[in-house]
């Protein structure tokens, strides 16, 4: 009887903690053509940024191993990070996953051609929080 009660209590606590965790709301990405740098913006508005913040951002280009950026605090509701990735313009897909401390993740795929924008010379294009096949340039 005690064992069943313990398991039920542990399960309830697990689901309660998951409910309290707040996943990031959105991920945006943009590529600066001239430098090849990737800028990532993760929207994670929480009231207690000291204890609930974006703790890690992982970037996967095509099928390569993910590159991780570890974070230890969050000052603003939107976390912005820029990373240089060689030969980014030759890639097809970028997958970005944002992890919140205390639980909650968000993963978004971006089409590199859509991020680069039209060849006519738009310097910086952004695809917002939409699936790859529906990415919209701003």
C-alpha cells in the first residue's frame, strides 16, 4: 500500500513540476549574408528570470552534430545570441532547440534559403516562429 501511495505521489509531483515549467514561446532566426553569422532570438517571458531562464540553445545544421550555447541567466524576455557557422549558406536546414531551466523546450526548423532571402540583395531576412515549409520572410 505504501509503495503505491509513494509512486502515485511521485507521479503527481512530476506532472505538477512540468506544468509549472514554462517553455519558450517562440524562436526566430536570421542570417547576416555578409558575415555568415546566425542570430537567434528566443522569446521566454517569465517573472522569475533568476530561477527560470533559457539555459541552453542547440543549433543543428543539416545532419551535423549540434552546437550548444550554455546560458546561466536571462536579463530580458527575449534572449538573443549570435554564432558564426562556416559555410552556412551551403546548408539546407537549421534546427534550433531552446531549453528552459526547470523544464520546457521548443524546437523549430528553418530553411536556409528562406533565411537568406531573395538573391536580389536583401541583407538580412528573418523567419519567424513557423514550421519550415511555411516560413515567412519579414
